[in-house]
C-alpha cells in the first residue's frame, strides 16, 4: 500500500460515503489492472538525490495557456462531484482558486456552469464529451463561453462506457439500485444530512438546464449510455475547434501517433490519460505512456497528464518525464468527500510540501530544470 495523504483521505471518504458513491470514484473497469498499475508504476520511478546545490530559491509555479499557476496542477473534471460534498463543484472551485490553480468542471457535474462561475474570480475550465446530442454540445459550449470559460477540455476516450463491475455490485447501477442507494444513505447519516438533504438538487445541472427538466441520478447511467457516440472521429471536433476561440485540450491520449494527430488537428494541449483506469483495462499506465508521447510532441503542444497521481512526488515524476502540468482526480475527490473545501486545500498544501522536498533533493530549482536528469530511470 502506498502511504500518503491521499490514502488517509481515501479511508476517511470510505467511512463517510454511501458505498455506491465511494466505489464509483474508487473503482476501475474490468479487473482493474490498469487502475492498479497507474499508481504502482509511478511509485517505481526512482528519483536521483543530489545535495549541496543551494536550493534556497525554489519556484514551483508555471504558466499554462497564458495563465499563471502556483503549482503544476489542475483539479480534473470528475462526474458527480456535487454528490461527494454539499454543492461539491463550488467547494472544489473555491479550493482551487485559493491555491492558485484551475478547476475543470465535468459535463456531468451536479452544479451547473451558471452556479459555479459567479463564486470564483479565476477562470474555470470546462470538460466536454462528443455526444450524439449535438444540440446539447452546442448549448453547453455557448453557455460556457457566455460565462467566461476560456479553456475547453475535450474527452475523447469514452466513445462507449467502460465495463465497471463495481458499480453493479455497489448500487450505482444494476437491479434495485435506487432502493439500495436509499438504504445506504440511511446508514451514513453524516453524508445523508450534509449532502443528501442539504445538498439538493441532486441532478446533472448542465444537462437539466438544457433539457428544461431535472436529470436525476437514476437517469445518469442511461443518459450516458444513449448519448456516447462510437462513430467519433477527428472530423467531429472540427466544428468545435472553429467555434471555440480559447485553448482546446484533447484528453485521453495514450499513443504517440494520436498525440501527433492532436498537433495536426490544431489542439493547444493534450492530456495523457487512461481515464483513471476506468475505460479499457490492460492499457498502459499513464506514466508508462508519457515518455514516448513527450519524445514525439514535446514543444509542439502542451502535455498534461493524469491517472495514478497520489502525491507531490508523483507530480515531480510526471514533470520530469515530460509533462508540463498534471491533473488530480480521485485524490482531490477523496479529500473533498472527507473534509470539503478545507480538505482539498489541505491536500494541495501537502502536495506542495512534498514537491518542495523532492525538488530540493533532486537539485531542480524550478520546473524547467525538472527533467530526466532527476530520475535514475524513466521506465519507457
């Protein structure tokens, strides 16, 4: 077991959350092999210790798409964030702003765009899928642009939903799911009061705004299944590239040839990602895929990475392997579920401290100096 702040917050989240919510965020697809390798492969990357380098001036900040970030981190888009804490997207966005990093809202958030944007001064990012309902896509993009969102993250590794068997066992889906969720809520009174009762409405805010009627949790899995589009191709993104005049990031890249296609398409960035091990089990961990992709497109496009990051050390490893920035998903949701906005801020503080120790003892004074010289091996 990897001992970290994320591990502690995971335990606290498991105790507080109804099982259907905990296993939804904690689980992966099929046998969850890629889910496990995402963390274990990262932990195996060895750092090279250097000493007596005068590390009194250390800079962890970076610039990304014209935006100043205090840390090379973004809170990743996570569906149903508002079910993990009362109006969870609002709390997460405030935590990110207070720590000087971006928050990216999911298409399938509980809070709609219009609820979150007025609560922060920093520009929020927005994530979108290619869906069969192009009317919804156009509507939500127009609303995001009107709200002042500048950066669009386009997720392309979900043309069909992954086989997530934990959800069928936990009550997120499967027979008698609604009844099982109610019974689980009754046995977790802290969550039931804070989120279940006081955190309403529990619908998919962005979709409900478009449809003009609530899209409840029981509609969530069905709506997703009907609207994901297996016919997706690069051509389907062209009208969005024409419409969206801000940075556009393609999320879900694991192969160097796909990364080159993203450059040719005109994307501003990519996210090296296997969807946290929640889609195709057996694919490479993100950290194993990253070096080849960095070799292919570093300098031509901004490279972000997610999946498996549980510590500030992991952030350092990813940057050293060629990433420009990282996205945090599960780890911040565990902290949010356990302690709300303060939990997320505390987690980011701990990641920052871990990064400072790692960079001090590898001799990298800033992120531009953090490269493969900081590693004993990079495990291509």
